[in-house]
C-alpha cells in the first residue's frame, strides 16, 4: 500500500468510522446498540430481561407470537389457526401437483 492517503482508501474509511468522538450526537445511541462486529456493547442502561416461556414448543400461530411466561401449555383455541395452516398446506400441495402435471410431457 502506498504511504499517502487517498479518498477511496477503504481501510482509512473504516478506521475513521470506528473512531468515537465526544461531540458526536449519536454516540450515546450507538453505545447501547451492538454493532456488526459486536465490539460496542453497553448493557449498564438496559432494562432487565423479561421472563420467557420455557415449556415445550407451542403450536405455530399466524403471527409468530411466542406465548407469555405464565402459559400452562394448554391449547384453548377453537382450532381456526390449525385449519388455516392445513388449508394453506393443501393449497400449496395442490398447486405443486398441478405444476408437476402440466410439465409432465416436457
């Protein structure tokens, strides 16, 4: 590498981006976030972790929402989401079968 610095030097650009300046207005915001490399972490101001459900895996729902930490594992739904996922799977299988039937002669 040449000794002189040029405008399109990627190493210099990365070094200048990693430098933290005290008059930077985003420094406080970025210090709480984890960067791509993981070297900027500050967990002193973070809230305590919320309790999570730790039982057996629940049935998938259409919103991908994990159950609350007090859930006892009993499915009290009316079966709508189970029927919804079955109909989606049947529709996909039927379209796949129709596609395979249409390209069978090729």
